[in-house]
């Protein structure tokens, strides 16, 4: 089978203080077909999955039209988005005839002048390949599903887990469906049912765990080819932001509607029970200090770089220092200037350091501390869900009983490597602070005595009052019962 594949991935937070330009993509990963820049990425893990490599392993003739991903941040500059999109489209146009198209699109990407990047890409591809070539799209769990995405794709297949450790399995499932469709063994009938709720839901806890397990079971029993739910990403602040259910059957559109609509009603009924257990900053630290278990892992969820935050907020660290919470470690504060100063001072040095708080009000005020440099390195990295995530020039410093990792390449905390790479044993600490909302859970839950999700001030606030464009009515902004998408929700 001759397959065109491409990746264009960015989770857009309209309220992030960080711009998104071409260098933002180069920092994470970027392959341009016109110049072959970044060609080494074709054989490397990307976003936990590499569609090109997966298709090649199956013996297909594959053309990669683009591989581009940037860390969550502001809407992509218009000229940058158009350049990347046109790279992809040009490669498709010049590539000849294809039997299938396989894409990885985040699904929550916004650019200047483009509210629906995924829909824009899919509409252009469909106009070129026609309706006889199946178009399948792997999506992030936090995709916002637009009408254009549903119209122009034959298969929309998001990952199911949060943390997203199942991307590789979902990619294989997408390829299975594309092969079967191209060979005429399957006629996918897809239904997308949008659900008027915005939020984030952890699949590691009940009842969301049971909801996701039921999706797997429906597929196992052959009731559907695929059953999925997207949680949506409200900070993209587009009209269609929010949750959606997806079902795909083999030539049974009525069955697809029945399944997706039923899942949507079930998800909405669970809305209060699946809301994350966020605690205020005071509640978080009170609970942590009163816990007998150790280590207590505190998730700094609202300063999560994986949601568009800068990763340099000081609210939790300032409060911990004020309470003299010692035997603690924090990873990571994004502060290239502080990392450079610590590096120049050298390991063992004691120096005054202005730490964090550099990206605006959601970062808090900088902390002026006296720090002892524990370790400096420029070759450290973590492997997060298949991604190689370098720290850049980075340092660990001790500040009044708290060991703080400072990085210069912005990234969330995926794994304990953020500590161990600097000689810090996270299992031996009483308190661990990780700048991540949920992806840390995959590795830290294996040894955490207790996990607390903190809702300190930050860019990724779980507050809906600021959204200007999200369609209404929508829970939790509005209180049910109400009518939307042609039906009653209670």
C-alpha cells in the first residue's frame, strides 16, 4: 500500500505567555520535506508514536510530508502555520497517487487567522485525494473535534488514556483500519457526538477508568471498530471546544450514531464524579504536611508546560519555603538565565539567585534566594511517553531544604529522570513537586506514597470565566439542564 503520512501537532493555549514560531517547532521536532531538514526524525520516536516508522515496519511504501510539533503555547504565527501546512500539501501534491493518508494532528491547534488548523488541513487534503482514498487521523485525547474534522476524515482516532501511554497502540489500530478500508474489507461509518462540557479527566481513577475500560470492551466484542472519547482542550478557546465521543462501525451508520450518542449521555452524567480532585495551594500544603505516607507528590497542574504554561511559576516553592518544608525536591523551573548563572558559578558554589517568575503574572514574582549548586549538566534528558526530552543547560540547586532542578529547554516533568539525572533520589524525599498535570502519573505513581493535585495560580487554570469563544451553554460554565446540539442535557 502506498501511504502519505504527516504530523502537525500543537496544543494551543490562547492564554499562554509564550509565542509559537518556527524555532518552537525546531526545538521539539521538525522535518521539512522540501529541504530534508530534520530527516533523522523519520526513524526516531515522536510524540510517543512515529507513523512513518510504523507504516514502514509493515512493508508499506511511505512518503512523509511533514513532521512538526511544538510545545504547547500561544497560537502559531500565521506565516509559520501556512508554511508548515503548505509544506505538507506540496509533498502530497507532488507525491503521485496514494492508497491512504495517515495523519497525526493534535486536534487543538489554533493559528493566527485559523481557528481550526486540523479542519483546514483535512479539507485541503480531501480536496486533493477525493473520496476514494481513506484519510485517517490519530488525535490527542485533548482534541477539540470540529465539524470540518468530522466531515473530511474517514477515521478520527484519539488515544484513550491520560497519561497518553497508548499512542503506539492507537497508531497500530489506525493503520489496521486504513489497511482494511483501502483493501475494501471495511467501510467505516463514523459518528462524532459533541458533549457540552469542558474539563480534564484522569483515566487513572474511577469512574473514568471504568468508562474507558468499557470502550475497550466494546471493541473486543466486535460491537464497533472503534469507540473513543475526546476530553477537549478549553484553553484553545474556540467555539467547538469541549468533549466529544466517536464511534466507528463497519458500514452501519445507525449503529455508530446509537453508540456515540449513548456514550455522550453517559459521559455527561458522570461529569461531577470525573472532575479532577484539585486542591487549593493552602489545602495542598496542609494535606502534604499532615500525610504519613512518603514521598508526597504534589502536581503543580496549573504551571504545566504540557498545557501551555511557562513552567517558571514560584507560588508553590515560595509557600513551601515559607513553611520551612524541608527534605523536598522540585522539578522543573524553566529559567535559562538562572541555569546559566548556576553553571558559571560551578558545582559546590553558593550564590544569590533570582529564580523563576519571569513570564508574567501567572508565573508569580521572582524568588530571590541563596542557592548552593549541586549539579550542572547540558546533556541530560528524560524519556516521556516515547519522546526524548532534553533539559538543555540545567542545574540542581539547594534552597533552604528544597532541591530545585532548573532547566533551559521548557518541558513538563514526565519521569523521575528529572531528579535522578542530577543525583537526586526522588524516592528518598518527603515531598516532591512536579510541574505536570497528569503525565507524571505513569511513572511517579509506582512509588508515590500520596499524590495531591494542586490548583495554584497559573496559566493552565481550571477556571472557565475567562473563555470568550467557547460555545454555550457548556458545563461547568452553565448549570444543567440546558439544550445544545439538538438535545437536552441534564
